[in-house]
C-alpha cells in the first residue's frame, strides 16, 4: 500500500495530512489509515491520522477525502 493518499484532489503524506487538519506544522505523524466511518457531510471516505502537534500532545484526526470536513479527538 502506498503511503500517499489523495485528499480533495491532492496527494498528501501523513505529515501533510496532519498539517492540513492542524493548520500548522506538526512534530511527527503516524501512518495514514482508512477510517471505518463515512464523512457526515458528504458520505465520502475518511482517513485517520495520529500526530503530535507538540512533545506533550497526541491527537487523532479524521479528514474527509472529498470535502472540507475534519475532526479531531480534541473536539
Ligand atoms: Zn466529506
């Protein structure tokens, strides 16, 4: 399986996907996984990525591959 996925027509890596959700650079990101859920807004496929925005925090984020919808476990 390739590491890169397509989100809204653009190739993303785990790190760039995490940065897309976070809105700024992150320290570290785990591999992207296909989430076992659908986007609540458009029904599209959702990706899951875990990342560390800072040394003391770990966030799990979900991002739709088709639209702007995103969510984190901080929400
Ligand atoms: Zn969507």
